[in-house]
C-alpha cells in the first residue's frame, strides 16, 4: 500500500454541485490519490444551514457555518457558493493565506475576475474555473492551454441550458414561449424566477469569461451586449423553420478589425439569432450546451455536452482539483491568466451581421419599391424576400432577409422602415448568425 501525503481541501457550499463534489471526493479518494500522487483530505464543508436537506448524504461532522476558519487550514479551497459576496471576500482570504482556489462562480468571475486573478498571480496561487461556463464541457482549459498558441477569431456558444430547452421545444412542438417555459419549470430546467436565464444575464456572464480568455483581454460583463429570449415568438420560430433555420440564444465573442482604421478590438454579445440547420449548433437539443470555436490554425472546433447538472458539473470541478493537486505534488507557481493584449471592447454597432425583418405593409403598387429604397439609402442589400397577403385587411406581410452589413446600418434601416408611411408595423427583427 502506497503511503501518500495529504492535501487539505475545504469546500464552500453544498448545493446541487457542492454536495456531489463532496460525495465524489469521499467515495473516490483512493482512485484520486493514485492519479494525483497525494491523498485528498476533505477537511470541512461550509454551509449556511447544517440541517438543510442535500442532494447527497454527507457526514455531519464535516459541515460547518464557519467558512473563514475552514479555509485558513486548507491547501485548496473549492468555492461553489454562488453570488458575489461573501464568495469574493472568502476567495481573496484563501488566496492570501496561500491556498489555491477552484470556483464555479460565473457571476463572480465575470464581475471581479481581474481582481481575483491579480491576487492569485501576486502570490503564485492557482485560480481555476472550468465549471463556470459549460458545466461538464471542457472549454476553459482548451482555450487557456491547448489553443494558447493559436489565434481565436470567433466563438459562438449555446451556454445556457434553460433557454436552449425552451427554444428547442418551441421549434419541435410549436409551443409558445410561455408554455415552453412552464414545461422547463416543471422538469426542473428553469428556476422559480427564470430571469437570469431568459433575460440573458447568465449567458452574458459566460460570454465575458470566454471573451477575456480567448482574446487575452479583460472584458467586463457590463460591456457585453445582452438580449434575452423574452421577445421570441412562436411565429418567429415557425418562420425561421420554414426558411431552414432554428432560433438559438447565442453567446458570441469575436475579434474585429475596423476596415477603415485597421483598429483591432473585440465584441462580446448575447442575443437570440437564427442559425441555419446545417450548422453544428442547430443540432444542439434540449438543455445541452455547445461552444463552437473558430481558430486561425486549428480551424473550427466544437465542444458539446451537458451544460448543467450537479454530478455533471462536479466532473469539471474535480478536473480542476486534480490538476491543482498534481501541481502541489510537483511544486511550482500557478498558471497566471493572460490579459496582456488589452484590446478595446467595441460597441455592438461595429459588428457585422444579418437581419431577418418581418414587417406589415399596405398591399398596393409601389410599396416594394419604396421599401427597397429604404434599404438602399442605408447601404443594406436584400438577400431574400417572402411575402404573404392577408385579404381581410388588405395588408402584406413581408419577411426580408438581408445580406451582411454593419449592425449600425441595419438598426438604422429598421428605424427608417418603422417611420415609412407604407409600413404598418415592424413585427419582428432577429439576427442571423453562423455560416450555412
């Protein structure tokens, strides 16, 4: 029997993910020790209420409400509490005490990431966060390590399982957003208050993390353009389906260069968009997540799998833990984050995209010519046009697909259409992303 040294681990939080992490640490201790070359000793689990029900049966003697005392005696701290405080303060305290940290806290990393990474770098500690973006999907380490020598040009991600389940159900069953959300809630995919998911806040936090990592630039979450799915209608999804597209909530991180000035910058944004059914992201169903990476040398890469779930996300946490524990055995400082490129974070008006615009207009001669002039006046060309006539009110419904153009020009075109005397209403506007 090999005698291993012990590495002391403190766990903060025992919710759906934390309780599974604790269970796996206790059940798989021997196997983990053989992989690491040291034994993981779970010294305690900080919780708000030691008597609260949990997803896994945990030894009561490990539970404590004194998180501060717990972390001071640990070599590695796993933070799975969620929220900004006290998680931020506890992580900083852990780092200053000499501990490495594993976190799955996307909100904290998107908001205070630079502060936490700077603190870790100052003392040579490691801060790892694979579980913060794609649940069980390995995406952080591939971007940080495997693709560190490549140039990432673009990331398109489905990074929120709740919204993907809702939009997928709308596409496959014709359900309304409200009915699909109700089903998601019944099945446990949506919280009682789903605002963070359907409002795009969760995806925006993940986009900030991915963009910062991929482009070696600090991208604050408040500079991520965010639109949720609350405005997506069953009619919109059905129209997209007829045209060979599916609607997805996308997190898009992109490296951009101004064609006039040559200025290079980055864009990070979240919004619902139409994706052609031939694109790999169109085949991501249910509550699954996927991240599609476009790299200059490696080419297109796709990472797919469960984006949430207690035991699935625990896999990513344990992956970080094993990597950090191995470093404890071998020695040496932690890997610092690379944010030295310092590219500008550009306004959404600078991106290039396509629009699918649905309008109602009078069914009379000259209307199409007038509408075409509106597009031409703003330098936007029409790629596709679908027209239906409603004989009851004498109006035509037009679905107009544009060619690629600057977001600013497309938005101005929509405003001009709304002001046009021949347009009764602009029914909906949705972007089109991903090459066919």
